[in-house]
């Protein structure tokens, strides 16, 4: 369920950021492309953050011993 929520919010934030960015750069706005990119990024970010925090926690535990 956590990933489903990430996908929905990624779509919403992708649309908002994509629309604002397209207006600032005077580009055409592609609803589907922006939504899909937002969903993919929202799905990948938790995995990447988890990798960095997990390795950091392991390093800190080794240093504290």
C-alpha cells in the first residue's frame, strides 16, 4: 500500500512540476509523459534513500563498537 500511495503522489507532483516547468520554459505540456516520469521517480526514490540510509547505519554501528 505504501508504494501505491507513492505512485499516486508521484503522479500528482509530477503533473504540478511538469506544468509549471513547461510554462516557465515555454514548452508544450505532455500530460502522460510527465505523469509516468513522476510515477517512476516516486517509485525509485524510496529504494535509493533506503540504500543510502542502510549503508550509513551499518557504518555508524561499526564505528560505535
